[in-house]
């Protein structure tokens, strides 16, 4: 049963990372350019972020096993539709279905583990998630480049999505065989207005950033950008008035938790947006293949792997200081990247900057959620972790939309692509400076 849940986790994590490297090749084949590359990520992460908050409650209401089966089947079907997509519109629609099904799938796995394992074994069961998530995060970009560039059986980039089919079928067969039937809570209510409001606010943030450049930045684009934060403020106020809110209202007055959400949003927006800009730069101006781009980004993944190992133990001893050091080291790596990217004619000149950036990120990623959740009481942990994961997914979408737009703006105004990459790296460092300033609100120690 644990293997089945881990397979579902692998499907989601691989799909969230391998498409970043494959996106330029997909856009070049189907058309749409950078806009298509941006929507490939946003179409997945937006429905994922919105539905993730309430998907756990749907499992409580209707049963975790049925929701797990629906999510696994839908994710597998959506992967096949992505692989068969004839154009960018159908591919983006299939990606949105993937994100929605992934949001249904993942929370059920955590709930199933908690229902199945005795208290004494829960730590061992959840302990396997760390290595699996780390391997997917580190290997995803490289695997994506290899699959997109290998052209196995003449599939080209479509193998990036076809690889999910055997995983999805294995998850379905295993769930039917081993996942236990739980007892649904028929009296639980789902807060539909809050879900719709969160979705509208998320779309208002991302859509203008992706489409604004193509449309010439009309006034309504800026109105939508302003409406996004206002929508989230209204969402927060609504949680105090709803009989069954999506997030525990007491979290909204928790200074450490709300500050932690902002740190996570700034950090993950920087990380995901930079990865997409690097992919576009390597496969566009530098003319590398998807495989070459995967290899060029590998030093960043290696840096994450090297630092992530000791990061957890260091954070248990030193708390938030480790995260702050990681943010500073990431910014230093971006400074090195900005200094070396200007004369880059191949991926090798980027290695020092990407490796140091990866080291900094490796110090931040493993302990960040543990530190953010340290100031949350036990009854609030479920709601707090769900909202935190949703905020990370939304940050991924916003980061890609924002930093690709920034890079495009620099190139549109006459900068050479390499110089535009240097400038974008400095903008990313500014985002991290904001995260560093907000980090003083984090709890001092990790959660046990």
C-alpha cells in the first residue's frame, strides 16, 4: 500500500519537473512560443493549488479510496491526452485536467497512510517520502531532457507524458488490491464559494502575467493584476464567516505561519521561474537540445542534492538560521550566474552559478516546511500543511509567469539574450532578498 502511494507521489513530482526542460521543445513543435511554455506549467499548477486545499476534505466526505482511484485514473488519462495533443490548446487543457486529478490524488495518499499504519510506524512510512521527493526533484529536469531528446519510438517530447502511463496503471492496480476502504463522513460540508474565490484570485494573478506581453499590456491586464491580491484578501476574510472554512481561521492570526507562507511563495517563485528561463535560454539562443539543456541544468540539481542531505540535521540544531543562510547562498549563486551569463556561448559557463544556486536551495527546501509549521498547534497542522502546499503550487505558476515575462521584456527592449538572463538573475535575487527580510518572522526552531 505504501508503494502505491509513493508511485502516485512520483507521478506528480516527475510531471511537475520534467516538463520544464521539455517545454521549449514542445512550444517549438506545437507553436505558441514562450506563451505556450508558460501555460504548460501554469495550467497544471493553478488547478492543483486551488483543489489541493479542499481535496483532503473531499476524501473525508466521500472516502479516500474512491478519490484516490478517481485521481489516479484521471491523471493517467490526462497524461495520455497530453501525449496525443495535436495543438497547444488541447495540450494546455489536458495539463489542467492533470493538475486537477493530481490535487485529488495526493492528499488521499497521506490520509490513507495515517489510517493504515499504527502510530509507532507512521514516522518510518512518512520518512520514505523525503528521499523519493528528493530524487524526483533532482532527477526530473535531467530525465525530462533525456526523454524529450531521445525520440524513443519516434515520440519526441510526447514520451515526457507517456512515461506516466505505466506508473498510473500500476497505481490503479495496486490501489484496487491493497488500499483499504475507509468510512466516509456524510455530514461534512465542502466550502464551494471559497474554492471558487481562490480559483478566481489565482487566475487573476497568473493570466495577465502570461498574456499581457502578447496583448500589448492593455489597461484591463493591470486591473486583473490588482484584483488577484484583493481576491485573496477577500478569501481570508471569508474564512472567518464560513461554517466549514477551507483553512482554520486561527492560522490567519499566526504571525510566524503567515510570514512563512510569504517566504515560501517568494522562494519557490524564484526557483521555478529561474528553471524555466534557463530552459528557454539554453534551448533558444544557445541552441542546445533538450538533452543538452538537461545536462546544463544538472549542476543545480547536484548542488541541491549535496546540500539537502545535511540540511535537515543542521536545521534541527540551528533552526531558521539554516534557511536564512541558504537564501543568502542562493542569492550569491545568482550573482555569479549574472556575472558569467553575459558572455555565455554554451552551458559550461553557467555551471559555477547554477551549482552555487543549487547549494543554497538545498539548504532551504528540506527544512522550510518544518520551520513554518513549528508555530502551528496540533489541531491546525492538517489545514496549515494543505494551505502551505497550495501556496507553493501557486508560487510555481506565478514565478514562471513573472520571470519569463521579465526575461522577455529585456529581450524585447534590445538586450542580447545572455544579458537578459543576467538581468533576470538579478531580479530573482531581489525576490530572494524579500524572502530573507520576511524570514525573521519564521519560528526559530523546526517542528518535531
